[in-house]
C-alpha cells in the first residue's frame, strides 16, 4: 500500500513531500547518535537550515516563508518523523510556534516582524520554554515560579525551565514568567549567549532522547522591557490550536517507519523451521493487516480535521473536541502499531542493532504530550452531558 497516494493532492504538496523526504533520509543516519547523546545533532539543524525548512510556516513576505496550511504542515512533519521522530517533534514546536504567532497575532506587529525576519532570513531557531518542576505541563494551568522584575528599564529574569526542547541549539527562548509589577504571567523573548542564561544537561529519558529537552537556567538575566512580548493579565479560556496536530503527525510518522521496516524484515527473514519467509505466515500477515487498518483510521481522521481547519477558518472555534480526539487516537494507535511490529519481529526487536526498540521507546512519549488523554475524554464527556 502506498501510504501517501491518498494524501498528496497537489504539485505543491508533492514538492513539499520530496523536500521533507530528502531531509528524512539525511537525519535517519544520525538517529542513533541523537538517541545515544540525548541531544538534537547540530548537523540535523544545519540540514534543516540548508533546506530552509525553519521558515515553512511563515507568510511568504518574511524572507522566503512558504505559509504552509495546517494540512501541508502535517504532511511534511509526518514524513520527517520517518527519518527521526525526535528531530521532527523538535522542529515541529518551532514551526508550530511561528504558525501560531503569525495566525493569531499574539504579539505587537513590530515584535513579530523582528522574529519573523530572523527566522525567514537567517533560519533562526526558536521555541517556547514554559514547563517547570513544580508546575508540570503548562496545559494544567500552574502558575510559573520563574519571575521577571523591572529594574532600570530592564527585566531581570530568574527561574528554571524543564522540558526545554532543543535547549542547546536554540537561538531564541520564549520564556513564561510571573511579571511582578504587572501581577500577571508574561512571555519574554530571550536571545542565546546572554549573561546569566545557561543550559543544564539533564535530559535522560526512555524515549525521544534526541529532542535534547534539557533544563534552562536563568540567573539574573537582564533583557529590555520591550522583550516582554505577551502579557496575560486575565485568565484566558484555552482555545483550539490546530498547529498542535504536529504532535500526532510525528508519532504516526514513527509508526509508519516501524511499519515499513517490519514489512522488509518479514519479507526477508526465514528461520530454518520454515520453507518461506515469515511474510507468508498467517498470523504475521494478520498483524500487518491490523497495522495498516490502524494507520488508515488514524491518518484519515487527522487529515480530515486538518482540512476542516484550513477550509473553514470561521468554524475553528468548534474544533476543540476533534483536535483533542485526533491526538488521542493517533498517539494511542501509534503505540498499538509499534507493539504489533515488536510482536512480529520477536526478541530480535529488543536488540540495539535493529531500529525497532527505538521506535518502541520513542512512540511512548506521545502519550505524555499535550493534550493528555484524561483531559480529552473529560472534554468529550462534558460536551456530551451538557
């Protein structure tokens, strides 16, 4: 089955797919390195810059942006994840942040234009840093313990951020902090190589090790007050964020890579107890059929919701439930698919000499990316019962 025949609809999408596929081939060779070192390889970032991948979600007027639709964004991210899920997830945050800032007009125009031109012209890399040890996921609503205080026309920032994806290779950090003088939570744009900012290498997880999501330490970091780019003085009800579908796209990409590799394995592995490769064994064929059934289900669901988002912008506020459901279905399906892959390969799949054990570890991380399953189910139940 050609997994892309039904999803590439235009020549532009074909070109985007080929662009992402070239990158996937390159970063695949460094997947083990990233996993071993628990960091995003600098060479991967260089390759992304060379392909001008970091500006794909920017409007075209900002130095070569492609202004990707949500559908196109998911298409390229799913392909990239087949090369290395950790790299795809990492750059997905950057691309998603830029898409969000562009579409939702969250910043003052001049501030956004500054960062957009940095990304468009220089292929600058940026991410939000919001998670903290005491607050857990920002989606749970905890107040940041990181603080920003005004002094002599500057903001003095102190705190610690965890799960700071790509921390060692970012050019800018968008840091959430409690702004004392405003009695509100704000986001502050902080450049790398500034006094008082350092990365503490703490990332040592089971899966998605190559995201390099280390701790960001801020000790009396001094930035101009103008770097306060967002201020939430009133609690906001979270709205639908289509760009977060880059998360399910990534994990489905990992599942597709595992699926493709296990098919090759099944076609070529023939134990001496059989007269044929195991691809001819009925229970193996059934598992492969089940894998493709799960992929068809999850991917059609994801891309259909993305098409709704793109085609009917005036109805985006109604898609909160569906966006959450896509993430739940896709990440759980990806885990089920890789589990079936492991059952086909057997004990060999646990070997570090084969790719399957990394797929198995990496795909589990999707269950812990936002939104969490319990929040999605709670929202669905609330809407059903209201």
